[in-house]
C-alpha cells in the first residue's frame, strides 16, 4: 500500500506526506503501517499542527532499519 516510502522519507516531500495522511484518518494506523515496512527509518517524529487534518508535519530521519 505504501509504495516507495523509503524514497519519500529521503525526499521529505510535503506533498507526499499530506497525500499519505489524507489516506489515513488516524495517525496510529499510519504509524503501524510504516513500522511494518522494511528498509525505512527505524524511528520518526511527527508534529501535528492541525490535529484535524494532520496537514503540517515534520519528519526527522533516524537510522535505517534493515
């Protein structure tokens, strides 16, 4: 479902993040889905400025999980 998520994390594309968040109503679902993927960042931190739309996010890349 989450294709090219590793590349997207590298690019840190705001458009990609907003598009992805629009597909997931709850942040927890997004978090669990990302944790299932391999070769992506082991940890990430998201700050939600707009709790309703999750529109403003900040991704912080950490170590890659292999």
